[in-house]
């Protein structure tokens, strides 16, 4: 791998994260219009349709076992999105992203090597305390619970994705699990949300679906061909920081000093876990 290829990979990974957070910023705006469940359903459904049309998965690409795992993966993807979108209705984008990030961070620590990896859970815990401020009135407790639950689902998602990736070639697995996620999300949407969707909101939803997962998926796929697992993991650990930046610039969300310190602690824990040899904190492309 040349230095030029490495730099290109880094830029692609960063661009993927920016696209992801821009998609989440669009989602925050839609939540005010059609609610968190309606926004989750709209994004998953439109992304599923786009992937089905573009990928056109063939039955021959699956066994009964791998197809079943794709169905389960779709259900888990719906759970992540529904929980995380609900948390965005109560928390700032950067705070919710940092709390959700604890799920894959835990996986990286478990799979890490060396004694130093035990420092990262403590650092992440400090970050959570600073973010949630439990002793000073704090932030919305239900929002924290929703974001952490989304993180747990994210960890399960990563494990399932690795299993599906071992058995299904290319993006065929994603092209099945995403429409399933949209279908599952349908059962949790308030019927009122459907009546509120206008052609304008539908068009915004298409843009949101492209920003997440289509564009990030392509960019990350190309980046992974140019970067080592550890390097990619470190770059993915910066996701909460990008969420804070996008939230500040586009959503006028100021996390405050304690919030910034908490997010910095979570980011540092993610970088440390990646350097310890943990698995890369792959962005949940079926989510956000």
C-alpha cells in the first residue's frame, strides 16, 4: 500500500462519516415533522428500495441459513434505527452518537489484546458520566437509555454482519436485510406519521437514504481496501466527534464543556481500543 493510497483511504473513511452524520442531521429535521418512528421507517424503507433496485440480489447468492441470518439482521437493524431515532428526539446528535458508540466499543475491548485495553472501559465510563451528568440533574434519562440500547443492538449487528459477510458475497446481504428492516419498522410506526408524509418530505427522505447508507457504504468499502483494520478502527472512533461538529454547525446544538469532555473520553477510548487490536468499529450502515 502506497502513501497516496493510504491518504485516499483516510479521506474516504472521513467522507463516509461526514455523509453519515449529514444524513442524521436530516433525520433530526424530519423527526419534528413525522416523529422518530416515522423518520426511522422512511429512511429504512427508502434505503431498502434503493438497494433492491441497484443490487437486485439473486436467490442463488443465498442458502436457507444465510437468508435466515439476513432476516434476523434486518430485524436488528430496525431495532437500532428505532431506538436511536427515538434518542435523537431527546438528546443532541453528538451525545446520542457517543452513547450509542459504547456498544461497538465494548466489542473492540473484548476482542482487544494487551493489559492496556482494560483502561478503555474506565475511560469510556468517565465519558458516560460526563455526558449523562447523573449528579447534577443531568440530561433526559430515557434518551440515555434509548441511545445505550441502540448501542447494544449495534454490537449484535456487528456480530451478525460478520456472520452474513462470511456466507453472502458482495452487498447481497445488505440488499435483503435493509428492506426487511423497513418492513419490521412499519409495525412500530404511528399511523398518523403516514398521513403527514408529503411529496416534499418523501424527496428529503430519499436524500437521507442516499446519505445513509448508500454513499457511506461505497466509501467505506473503498477505504477498507486501502487501510489496515487498526487504522480504519481509529478513524471510525472519531464518529462521535463528527456528530458533535455536524450538530453544532447545522443543528445549533452546543454540548457544553462537560459534554465535550465526555465525547472526547469516548473517542479516546475507541482509539485506544482500536490500537490494542480490537475489531474495527464499523459504522452501522443499515442504521445510522
